[in-house]
């Protein structure tokens, strides 16, 4: 004798087809009177569900940019000499090193002043000597001028030869004074140069927040004139440069498919090196012409560089950052596939089937939804006007028609379907 198949196992072949025909005939013909043979109970409908959660929708454009210092300069001695000393930061028993930050006016390096001091003293002495000579020559000229005027106004008591001699003395004294004054002027120029050389024995930091980026000097080293000793940068404020296509340059009021960039605009920047922190930078420069190689327009952002507890700065030159244009349009919203949307309880309503536990089983219940914008093949579910909330398990696909109260079996709970594309995000 053949054993009867269990009801929870699907029938196959002719037996299954005759059973289905019998059930249809029983329902259609007997109707409310019922069929004497009890109908077999149908098992739960297998469905795929998605846990409804807010998701990040990125609409903004992203560009890679590089960090550049606010200003940079190189320091070099104007004259050759031997390095006498370097600046020592307070509290540190060492010379200045790369990474140190200095204030404006700090003497960062100094040459041996011996020869320069002697040259300065010699020039000062020569100027003093010539100043005395000029004073003497002025006095001699004054005497010669008075004698000549006395002879010139005499009434015949002085010979013509004496008058000519007095005039010659006056002319000679004037020539000697002119020569002395010219020599004094040259000596003063030489003194100015000596003073300038003496002052230039020191390298002085020209701006505040100057960070030593490069050092090419050591005490006792002989440096040639104009040989670079330090490179300093100011990173208290930094620039960020990146290129954009021409579709993003133009009148901001004219809306296109691309966000426009304009002076004074605030843009967000992020970087892996700053662990996801978002900083706001201001557009301070837009190139007037495109780069001939890339055909993009250079954009420059400016922002204050946050200071770390150790005194260092968060952003450093050469760091690659991501610039987000139109970040204000990015949104967090709940999305469902189009296939999850059904006709609601009323003709003017739309709904979804939510899988919920009831009496130790899982069934679906129709929930009203309000819909927003479409994103590719998904549609936004608006919290206002919807009966589903974050965390709801919504049926997104099934091979059979569902109805309110139908028992279902979620494939997400089946280990063999774990990791499928329909899995909740």
C-alpha cells in the first residue's frame, strides 16, 4: 500500500494535478456548502524583505585637491661668510630644526661678525676723518673768501698782484672743499654698505607663523652669497587647489545639471588623513582661463588650518583632500525598490507589505506609504503620511500574489540565501 505524502511537502506529477483540480472543482461547484474532502493547508509564501533604514544619497560632485601653504619664502645671506650660530628654541637644548614654528623678527641664523664689524668700524672712522677735513676746508674757504673781498674793495692801496693771489687762494680752497665733500659722500655710501652688510649677517624671519620646511645650514659652515639656507612656509591658513570643467563656471543663478562655483562660496573638504572630519573652505580664486592640458579651470579655496594640541597643524602641504561641491543637496532618506509598491487599501492609496510576527508565525500586513522622488530603480518613502517606520521589514519581491494576513517565510532568515543582493542594507 502506498503511503500518503505529508501535507507540508509539495506534490508532484499526476497526483498533484488531480488534487489541484479537485480543490478547484470543490471551491467552484460546492461553494459555500464546502467540499467533503478537507483542503490541504498551503505553506508560507517565500518572500524577500528589506529592513527599512535611512540611506545616504550622494548628489554632490567630488574633486581631488591638494593643500598648499598660505605663503612660502627662502632665506639666504646676501654675502659670503662663516655661520656663527643658529636659533635655539626656548626650552630646547638644540638648534632650530625642520618643523619648528617661529615668530616674525626671529633671528634664525647669524654669520661670524668679526670681519664685518672691522669693516664697519673702518668705514665709520673714514667718514669721521673726512667730516673733519670738510670742516677744515670750509673754514679755509671762508678765510680766503674774506681776504679776497677785502682786497677787492680796497681803493688802490693793494696791488693787482696781491688781489689776484687772494682770488687764487679762494678758488683753490673751494676746489679742496669740493673734493673733500665728494670723498665724504663716497665714504658715507661705503659706511651704509658696511652697516647693511653687518645687519645682513643675520637671517630674520619675515612673517608670523613661519614653519621651517627645509634647512640647509649648520654652525661653522661656510655659506656663499645668495646660497639658500632655509625655506619657510606659513600654514596657519592654507590654500586648496583643484580643477573643474567649464560647465561649473558661470553665473550661479543659472541652474544646470552641474553645480556652479562662485567666489565666496563655502565648500566642504574631507580627507582620509584627517579621519573623516569635514572642514569648510571659501572659494577665493577662479582662474580666468582653462589649463591648456586638462581644459579645466583652477579653483583655489582658503581656510584656517586647525591647530592640534601638540602645536602642529591639521592640514599639511601636499595633502590630498576631497572637495564636495553641492554637499548641501546630499540627503538621508528611506528607499524601496519599485517592485515593493502595491495598490493600497483605497483606490487613491499606495502601500507595501510589512512582514510582522503574529501568533508564532510571520504574516504580511498592508501599510500605507507616501512616496517622494525616484532614484534610479528605487523610490523614496516619506515618513510623513506613511505607516511604516525605520526598522520595518518590507517585502520587496515574491513569486506569488500577496494579500493582507498571508503567512510568509522571509528568505533573509534562511542561511542559504544570506548575502544575496536583496539583503537589507
